[in-house]
């Protein structure tokens, strides 16, 4: 009985210790070793390449008010529109002021017509529009140089498994740490070791797994978030058991010992009682048989 209790006790303590969430499991920027991978120089940042279904907000700047009015359907609300787009709070109004990249990779821009932008960056599209508009407008008397602003509307990424939600990319380059911070960071029982990234590029969807604890993550393809990325974060073992500190482990262990001692004392008392009862009965029976003879 004592041997079985000892094994049970050791099993509980071992499980408790293995479930404890340590700094090793949750800290970022750790040195790579045999447990934490190195991502040195795996990939550098690349500007986002436009895809079918993206929407572009285009604003044309000119000293000629007529030209501005002709190309900017948002009019004097341009500044307000940019603020709304950065927060994702457009409520569908961006349909009126933006250009959808169609199935052929084109946008339909006034006076220019179809312009293929698929696979290009926003900077490349800006230069294309400035060149095309300059060709058309330079014949106008009093023509002044124009400038074009191009932004992607409602760029976002999603997180599932922890702090699930859709979050806006409100800057040109957003890192994985900034993305996690927007979601309120990961909790103690969210795995940093095996974060999955679902990314679609050139019509191909890939799923990649990375370790956010490695300081070398800054050199990898996982460091910068792209529009429409999906980040999946799983829970680490121990979440349902609820142990996250050494003090908790000590408390659970002490409670286990107390409960085990209590159960053991009850069982032992019962065994002693049974032995005493049947032992006395056996002795009484032996005496009777002897007297009969």
C-alpha cells in the first residue's frame, strides 16, 4: 500500500512540475540553442505586392483645383477618409472612393482606363499613375506638376486561438511583435514555440510554423506581417490543470500529500479494524472447538 501511494504521489508532483509555465516558455528574444531555433538571414523584408481583390485609395494632388476635383471623388473629405482607412472604420464608404483590382489584375482609373497593377507595389503604382496623368494633362494650359498618393484600403491580419479577432495594419511595415501587442500580447498558456502562420501569395496558400521566442526571428520571413495573414496560436499543456507558478506547484503538492495521508489513514484504519474483528472471531472459534473435544 505504501509503495502504491508513493508512486501516485510522485506522479502528481511530476505532472505538476511539467505543467508549470516557466520564463523559458514565455519570454521573447531568447538566444537560439538546441531547443530554440535560429532564423539568421533567412529572408529580408519585401514590399507588399498587390493582389486581385485588393482596394486602392488614390488621391491626386495638384495646384489646379479643377484637376483635383476631377480625380478626387472624396473631395475635401480626403483627410477624413485616410483616418478612417487607417482605423478600418470605413463602413463600406470606401467603395465610393477606392479602386478594386479586378480578376484580370486591373483598376479602372478616370481618363486613363484599365491599368494593370497586380504584382506591383503601391510605390510602383504611384509612379505609373503620375507618368500616365502627366502625359494626359501636360497639354492643358497652365498645367502644373501633379503628385499621386496610393494606399491599400483596410489592410488587416487575423489571429485565432488566442485573443481571436481581425486587426488593422496601420503602418507600412508591421512586425509580429507589434501584431501580438495589438491583440493584447499572448497569455501565460499561449504557445510561443509553435505559432502557425497562414499566408497566401501568388494564389498559393502556405502554412509555416515558427518560434516567437527566438531573437533571430527579426531576420526571418515571419518578422513582418502581410495583409490577410492568419496567425494561429495554440494553448500549451497545463492550461486545463491551471498551474503557472512554482508557488502553485508547492500548494498543489502539499494538498496532494494531505489528501493522500488522509485517505491512507482511513484505509489503514479500516484494514486494522477488519483484521482485529476477524482475528478475534477466529481465536474464539478455535477455543470452542477445543472445548468440545
